[in-house]
C-alpha cells in the first residue's frame, strides 16, 4: 500500500484540506493478497466505511471490480445516504452522478452533476494522482479531509473510493464513494 505524503504531492502542489491519503491495492485482474486488503482496511476511520469495504469485496470476480450494473440498491440501502457514484469520462472529467442525502447534507447543497476536478481547486496534483491510481490502475483509495472548498472547514470527513467496472466497452469508468464524518476521538 502506498501512503502519499501530503506536504509534497506533485510539482509542489498541495491541498491543505487533506489530512491523510492512502492508495490501496489494485483490482485489474489479480486479486490482492489478504494481507494487502487487511493493511488497507486498517486505514479506514469509520465502522460504516469498513462495512462498505467488506460488502464491495464480496462482489469482486477474478480480481476485477464489480460492474456498475451489479450495484443493487437493495444491497446498498444500509449505506445509500453516504454513497456517491462518480463517472470518469475519456476527456478526463469526473462528474458526480449520484450523491446520497448524507453526502449532500455534509456539503450543504446538491452535488448531482458537479465536476469534481472543478470542485477541488487546490487538488490538481491529487486529481492527477487519483486519475492514475483509480482510473488507470483501478486501485482503492481512502483519505480524510475537511470541506473548506465548500465553506465548511472544520468538518472532518473520510472518503473511501472503490473502483467499479464499466459496462459499455471501456468508454467510462466509475468510482463508488463512501463519504461520512469521521470522529477521531
């Protein structure tokens, strides 16, 4: 597992909102080892994120992430308010397609259709790293951040991002995100 230093991300760019940033094992056709999965799981700071992680692992087939069509709402109901689904297009835009009520409550507005590259103005380096690790390498990612770019600086949230395969021949990639307030006390 890679732990990314936040004081120097890429070309000196940094996002002061990011507190921790972990890039986990890849799901591109070889199932990660149990040890790699345990190490990544130990970084999660929320019981519900751990449950989402375990649930999603049950859908991995031959080391590949589940398809978008395999994400059934009845199975996700327990977590739905804290889930988001991002579509990543070949033009390197990443747009939020689905945001649960808990996610929108955290930021205080509707997020449907928001371009995530524009919503994170200090994170150009992290966006580039995210594209490489999540879209090209299909890796897990977990990070803690505050919401200063949404005017809510002191809320500490954890974001677990899980790759989802596309069902349209490779044009789009998806990321299932679990987003929830973290209590570190």
